[in-house]
């Protein structure tokens, strides 16, 4: 009796091999006109700010690329992802370009970054921080 031959087909799991999508674009919250000059003086590397509210990490959804540094948001509840508490020092660390997706395609957006508790974080709302002026 002759041996039977089996056909082997190799398949790729498409769910695991999907490329990660860029983070969705979120515009910066505009500062009121009277505060812009006050903030511009402090937006130099090493400029010091105080947090107005408790801040937590903003987690990225599954299937999206991680940014170079985590984004932070205000926190209204106790959480294990707290980065800094109200009144804590934040040091301006310059701007970072982040690739984000809009309806028309990919853009590279400059985001402000701060060092809080030894962690560099990205912020989309400067009004959550108060510059320490001389």
C-alpha cells in the first residue's frame, strides 16, 4: 500500500499581524488671550510650573501606537495612574513632534512636554499648569 500524502497549508493570523494605527489627532486647548504672554515667558526648557489639578496618565486604546512619551490628563478620581498631585512642580522640557491621524491623513504635531515626578509627559491643555513667574 502506497503512503498517503497530506497537504499542509500555512495561514497567518490576521488579528495579530495588524499594524498599529497612529493616535487620533486632538487639537491643543487654546489659552485665553490675556494668559498667552504669561505662558510664553515660561515656555523655555527648564521653565517651572505648578500643577493646578491632580494629573493621571491617559491610556492609549488597544490597536493604536504608543506616543514617544505618555499623555496626561486631569484626574477627578483616585487612580493608580496618578502622575502628579495639585500644587506639585513640573519642569518644561521643550516640544516634541508626535505623529497623529486626521481625516485627511497623517500629521506631525508639536506637543508641549513636562517632567513631573521624573517622568516626561505630553500635555494638550497648558491651562492645567500655572507658570511660576519671578
